[in-house]
C-alpha cells in the first residue's frame, strides 16, 4: 500500500511516499480503508523532531487520525461492522491507504458527513470537547481566550464554548478572513494578534479584568502576552504541541502566586479510557444534530503530504487540513 513515512527530522521534506505492507490487524482492532487522513500540528512538529514519536523509530508512518471504511474486524469488536464508515485515532499511522485502530477508539459516522470532515473528529474535535469539559468547566469561567481560533482545534473550541455556556468567547487569529469566520461561529470578540495593541483590545473587551481562562497553545510573544491576560483567580490551560522549555519564567510564577491563578496542562491522549468513552457520544450528538460546523476545505493528494504540512505551518489554512489516499 501507499503511505507517507517520516525518514528523518529535517522538516516536511523528510515525509516521503513509500510502498509498504498493509498493517496486520490484531484482536480488538479494526482495519480501515482510509478515505481521508487528518493532518495535525503535532505531525508537522514530528517532522522536526519536536514532538514525541511514542516509541516509534524512523522510518514510521505519520498521522494520528483518519476516516474511512471498516474492512476487517478483530475478535472482541462489536460496536461497528464491516463496511461501516468510521473515524478513529489510529495506531499504525493515518497517512496511508490502510490503518489500524482499537475498536474502542472508533467513531461510527452519521450520514451526510464527508470523510474529510470526519477526519477532524477523533483528535481535534474530541480534544476541544474534552479540554473544555475537564480542564475548563470545573472553574466555571465567564470568559475564555482562544488562540489560533480559525485552526482545526480552535474552531471547535469557539463553537463548543458556546455549548458549554461560557459567557464571553474572545478569539485570536491573524487575518480578517479568519476573524470573520470565528465571529460567524460564535466568538463575541475577534482580535488580530498581529496588531501591536491586541492585548489592550482583550483587556477592553473584559472591562480591564482579563479572561477567566486562557487556552494557550502558542509560545513566543503571543504566548507571553496571553499569559499576562489571565484574570485574578484565572486559569491558563497549556495544550499546544510546542516546546515549552523556556516559557515559564520567574515573572510568570510571581503572577500565578499573587493573582491566585492556576496553570494546567492538557493532552487528549492522556485522558482515561473512561473519560473518552463518556465524552464521545455527547460530542457526536452535537455533530449529528448539525450544531457544529466542520471546515475541511484544504484537501491534498497523499503524495503531496509535505506540501500540505508546509501550508499548515504557513498559517494560511482555516479548519482541517486533509490528505486523500
């Protein structure tokens, strides 16, 4: 079968199209004929060696999520049948014509959802839902700051914040088109973080108080300024795949102490199976009801994986970026 494997850590050019054997299904697994492979920012960072490979050594097949058709079922899998359209967090790499997934990780797809749209659900969609449920809502926030609000996770966060009843959703993005999209999907305020006074715009939008929750995936200056925008008693949730070795400094620790703030990390793969199993049907109820808009307009052939990853890194995309085997 055709697959995109990572052959080094020199960037997207290290991702190469190869012919490899179809993965062999084990017990409690399914084999999916992939129709759409989801690209995540973590994939891009893996090409530079800046994101964990979870024990895999190069060369290995890239990709954490895929959507397609069930072609084989292992013993113990009862929630889907052969021929069903599904999406899943995959174990064998999603940038391929076939991929393996644990039966428990499979999401049966409702009618009317394209495979490209479905590829946004297992990681990005579920990450946004569970982040809000487990890392944000316990503090009962009245305001939230969403970085990269027009990205794959960001668009879900903006919409789901409305579902969870957060009073004010402030979206950060880098262009007028992205800002307008975030507003259309429910953001109360859309602010361009390339403008020098964007932190002051956030403060004005909160009457000078700051935001109850900062959803932080950016480092650099945007990350540092976002950190400062947390309100008294607020929470900063760090969920990005960037390297944070230099982002928590003495000044920030002082801020946390003297403003009674908390900092929390979030990683969807680190949730317990029980948390994921409880959340998945609730999230999919919203998808089936048409309450979430899924944007998946950037679709590339499998052979153009390096080009697609470069486009994601250029910040020129909105919503999900997808490969089509």
